[in-house]
């Protein structure tokens, strides 16, 4: 629990959540304010959801931030930018709907003051967090209104119990299609026929080929520029004043509703404690140990220490001005000296006894620590303007002469400019050939795919956070319309796809062949001994495996210990113990692999309906689970209808 200090990095994270996740802060969502919007193209409204308007600049920043987060993730495939745009639009629609309930200022104030953590965050962050709490109240109010009418009958609860308690266990033989790919031969005639039957599977998107010169703003910022800026602007790179302190708190029982009588009683107890603390300190006790024994605050476990670690200071917790309530801050920064113990310090949380351990005056950050920060700043201040000017001059030179002549002029030689060519690529390609990721050069694809062949223009591109990454002088050399390619151009892919299709058919046929050899009473363990692998397959023998007990979970077809298969799931619960069945297909995996199964039911656990009817615990569990499911379903249905009815307009660039 937070008593009076929210560590700086936590507050920053919370502010980031407000700004990024809940879209343009809740200021736009709740107040309808349009203040702070940029001018020009970035101020163009590209998304409208009822009364909520989102500008191009705001939307692009959200996409950039989301793509940057995904880029920084260590696992998983790269995200598609178009899909990210769709995800953000869906999130915006969701937030607009969830925040549409009417919530009064009095309700918000009561909600904040009912919890100490909320009070502290509100004091530190201000209106932004108040709007976030307003959103929480709105979403909760809507959910309550929609969900509170849902009921669960005895019959529904009993049916849910029977589904959950009805369990099965199987043995199975698995035939993976990947084991049969090596035997799947495809000749050219078959491949041509397959291509002709499935032409849209190989349709290509529109493509362009672009000649370009890239002008990098970073090339206009030298090491000397960075060092000079550091020397002339050192006030920007001073650390904040920091202190290291511990405290012992005697808190009010209810800080939000403390009476004069309660305050006096707490103060009397704190005064006696101060005497005890001073006496024990004089006897050699440590303040940290005394805090662990006497403090009511959550920091007692850490010996009353407050704050967070600071990279350039020794290990420990430190905090700066503005991170604590005012009386506490004044005692630490303006009254106490290192080593001193305070008298009682009253805050709205209670009475504090504070020991100031260290005080650190502001110091100049080392050059190496801020060098990258200065470089980035100068690139945007000076480098961008210079790069833009060069790009515009080059555009004129190229229109008069040509690319090679232009970059050979004396005034450009120091920049070491080069002429490049992308070759043909599609708009949703993960890389722009010879340039880089579209995420790092936002705006390039949008421009070149709108240009006509032979047109030359300058293009400004931006990166993750909206900073300019480069200027390009670009000419569209050629375009290819979306089309079904010639067979020879996709022959390898067609052959690969057809081999996979044949492998799946072979796996099923192999399983069927083994099943056909079974006698009426034969188990899987006996049947597998008859198996002979087709020539050329990668697995020359089969084994019998066993699943775990599994039930019929609505909406899922996962067989524990085997895999996902709707066919196996339904078949198992229709069989009697000892029955053998198949072949059954599994669900295709993300990699495209799929298995075929022969199964034998080896165990069946029937539901104990009488136990459900007589055991109140069993009933309560099912009622609670089923009621929550029904509530969720009611909310989902209401939300889908509300979303359908919402007045949503999306600019064509983001559809």
C-alpha cells in the first residue's frame, strides 16, 4: 500500500498507461478537448467514434508506440502494422463505449477518497488520474447495469456440473502428416492443375519499384556539436536534489475521516513512541530495526526506507522533491541534517518520526551518460531542418539533370550520398528493400504507392515515437498491379503446398489402412504390432500413447496429453470402454502440421449427480462459475450491439 510516497518510476509507468493505453489521455475521451493538436496534416481527424475525435498525429503516435513495444519484445513474430492499426481502432471503440456512462464529479471524488492509494496517485499526478478513475467507474457502472439481471437456474447448474464431471481417457496412435511429406511426389502437370484450381491463393498485391536518395538528419550533427551543447547547457543535465531517509509512522485509523479526538489520541501515542525511539537510539539501537518494530507504515518491512534506487548513487533508496507530502518533504529537505532524527511530523496519514541519513546536492551528469540524449535532440533541432533543405535542393537538381549528376555536385560530396533502388515490393512487405523496416520509415510506403510512375518528390519519414528518421528524394520507376502471377513465378510454392496436401491425405490413408486390419476385439496395443510403415516415410514404427483424463469443455476440443481435435473429443464420449475408433483428424497447428488418430477409450468417469445435489460446495462452485459466464456473455452481446450502433467513421488511409 502507498502511504505517502509513490516511487518515481511507478508514477511514470502509470502516466504512460494513461497516455498510451487509454488513448490521448482521458482528456479527449471525457472533456472533448482538442487542445494541443498539431497543425497541418497531423491535425486532420482520421477517426470519429460518437463524440470522440482522433487526429492523424495522435493516431500515428499510438501506432508507433505500440509497434515499438512489439519490436522490443524478445519473443514472437513481428507484428503487422496494418493489424496494429486495426487493434488500436478496436481499442479506441471499446474505450469510448466503456467510458460513455454519466459519472458525476461527486462520484469520482468519493471513489478516490475511499482508497488511500487512489488519494496518493491523485495528489501526485492530478487530473489525468482522475479521468482514469472516471473511466473505471463508467466501465463498472455499465457492466453492473448489463450483468445484474442474469440468473442461474438449478437445471443449468446441474447440466454444467455434468459436463465438467463427465471425463474420459483414451489411448491413441498418431499419424503426423509431416512424416509423409518425403513420400509425396508432385510432377509439373499436377502442380499446374493445382495452381489452376486455387489461383487466388497465389495472388500478389500491388508492387512498386523506387529509385531514391536517402538524406539522414544524423549526418548533420557532429561529435563537436554534441560536446559544445553539453558545455553550454549544463543546467539541463543536473541531477535533482535527493535524500535518503527512514521513518516510523503512527497512522490514523482512517486518514480520510479522522476526528480531532482520534488525532489527539494518535499524537499522544506517537509522543510516547518518540521518547522510546530516542532512548533506544541513544542505547545503540538502529533506526531501521526500530522502524521494523514500531512503524504502522508498509515500509516497516524495509526498516522504514523510502524511495527507489538511483544509478549514480550507492545502493539504497532515495527520493526527490515532489515525491512526498509537503510536511514530510520539508522536514527532509529544509529542516533535518544528515544523521538527525526529527520531532513528530504531522501529515494527513498520521505522525512520523524521521531519520535523515544522506542528502545529495544536484550534480552534473557525466557527458557519456547524456551523449545519446543530446545527439537525438540536436538531430531533431538542427539535423532535420538541414536534411529537409538538402532534399528540396536535390529534388530541383534531379529534375534539371539526373540522380548521379546531382549527388556529384561539390556541395553534396561531404554527405557521401548514394543512389539506391528498392526493386519491386508490396505495401505490406516486412522490409522496404535496401531501406529498412516500414515501422522505422513511416510515410515512405504511403507516399510511393500513391505516386504515378515517373513522378519524383521528397518524402519525410518518421520512426517509432514520431521523430523524423530521414528525407528521401524518390522516383517511382515502375508499378505492378495486383494480379495472379504466372505459374513459373510461384512454381516452388505450389509444389510445396501440393506436397503438404498429399502428405495429409497419405497420413489419413495410412491410419485407415491400419484400422482396416483390426479384428472385432483387438486393442490398440495389439493392432499397432501389425503396423508397417509405407516406404520412404520418416517414421518406421508407431507407438500407443495415452492421454490424461479430459472433459467436454464447451467451446474447446483439447484432449489433455494428446492435442486439439474436435473429432476425437466428440467420438470419445460416444464410445464404451474398450471401443476402438478412427481415423479422426486433429486440428491443424500454427505451423500447418496436423495429425490423424486411431483411439481406444480406456476409462470413463461418470458424473455423480447425487453428490452435486447434496453437496452445497459443489453447487456454489457451479453457480458462481456459470453466473460469471452468463454475465460475461450478456456483456459481450450488449457490447457487440452497442458497437454496431456506434457512429464510427474511419479515414480511408486506415481502413
